[in-house]
C-alpha cells in the first residue's frame, strides 16, 4: 500500500515543480464493512413469508467505499478541492447507488477561509450534513434508522447535478444551501431539488435543523412515475413503496445531542410528505411523522454500547404505526478496526398502500436494512467487522 501511495503522489510532485507557489495533495481512503445477519420474518422472492433468513450483509454501520480527495492551494486563503467516492457491496463486489462508479459522492469546488465552500456535482443534502450526525446512525448505522429510511435518516439518497454552499463556522453556527438542477427544457421546476440547513454546537450541546424538497419529474413507464429527478428516490421497502408514484418529497427534520461525560443522549423529529398529482397512484398527501431517541455510553476507550427507540406514524391516504427498538455494541480492536453487534425489533400496525394504490396491512421493515418482512413484525441481528484505511 505504501508503494502504491508513493506512486500516486508522483504527479502531485510534478505539479509542484511546475508551479512553485502551488501546494497540492491527494488522499486515498476507504471503509470495508461486512457481517452476517439473521432476520426473523423475511419475505421470499415469490412474496411468501419465510421465518428465517441468514445472509451476508455489507455496509452495516458504514457503507463500504473507497475514495480520492484532494486540494490545491491557490493562495490568499483560497483552495480548489475535489472528492470522488465509490460505494460497493463487499460480498459481491457490485457497484452501489444504482451501479454508479462514484455514486456516493463526486464533487469539485472552491473553498475559502473567510467565505466558505462551494461544490458542484453529486453530493449530500444539508440535512444529512447537519442533522444526521446528531442521531444514533452516526454510531451504529442504518439498523437504527427510520423504518424504510423514509426520511433519509441513513442518507439513502444523494442529489446529482447540484450546487452546494457550506458556510464557515461562526460562533458555533453553520448554514448550508443546495440546489439540484432538473435539466428539463421548458420546465425549470421539473426534477429539481433544493435544501437548506443550519446547525449550532457549543460544548456538550449540538443542534441541527433542515428542510429538503425534491420534484419527481414527469417521466412515466407503463403509466407509473419513474422518479427521474436530480434527487434519488426513497421508495425502497414496503414502508413507503406504495407512494413511489409521488410527484414530490418534502422533509423537515430537527435533531439534538448532548454529551455528559462518557454518555451521549440525543433526539430527533422529522415530518416527511409525499405529494401526489394526476399521475400518482394515490390522491392525498401521505404524511409520515417520526420521533427517535437514543442513549449510548463509552464504557472504555475501546467499548461503546447504545440503545434507541423509533416511532413512526402515517396519516393521509391510510393510517399506520411503526414501533422500533434497537441495541448496538462496538469494540475497537485498533484505531482502524472494530467489531460490532447490532439488534433491531419492529412492530407495525394499521393500513398502508401498495404500489397499485390498494389498501393493505402495514408490514415491518427495520431501519435501512432493506428487508421486507411480509409480516407485521421483524427481528434483525447482525455481527460484523469494519476496517478503515
């Protein structure tokens, strides 16, 4: 690895020779995360329940990835920056994020000490940047997430063709704004995305809030919307797949975290709305309200454990409720390698919609684990290893 990095650094050295005033650096980094998962109540491919599923699971706490990031000093406190980040499934080697080569992130931009950072490309929205880090997802991953990740708790979506501004931190405050271009001739609003966020940190207290809006565009296949937009879609499990024909996603989210010695407590609330139009299979705005709390404790420098609870309710075209409880433990073998164990239980009740717009019983699907249960309850247990480089 050291030899490869030395070879990678050669071009940077040549650039330095060409421009005596310039300084540049390129960093190769990544995470590989995988484990074995046990799922009680998992739906088989033919739609029938199977009581047990044992599977290889990639990216349980952190999505497996590799990336390159770099900076060039332009002088006067100004620098050019770039970042390319690939996501993949460690079990199969397949590309993630819709088989994109750099689906996790691909940006280039400028950053200045006084005015902040502007980046262009495929990137995270301000809610992910400023609120997600205040939730238990930051410590134990998507198993703790909102059912089906319906509010992007575990950053299931990114925004392509976007421009983002990130301010410097002033007195503990920071703000962000993002705009994703829809790229539809004659219809500026079709497929566009925009988002705003703000955060404040002072000692043990951290607060964050943000708003996200995405238009799904008007591309249809067999009469159903394909959600061609600057934003990825969120309709990945039975929790919200009945609303995949939505013409818009709106998410408002707030989060708070407080550190007391070795203990960390936090809470978050989100309101997610899926809007409809003439092409939607449903005809009343679907509203998901979610509240989550967590507590974790750093028992030793190497051992952390946490517990979380998540409640979600659906109103609008139908009424459903989801109660979810989670446990997690992590042991750091070294600064770069850790072992972990995760557990989640979810109970669903009430009615929701399927992809045809018909009313059906609500099924469980824990966090962002992505396995439909075919039942009103589900248990997930995962043990695994994560290595950072």
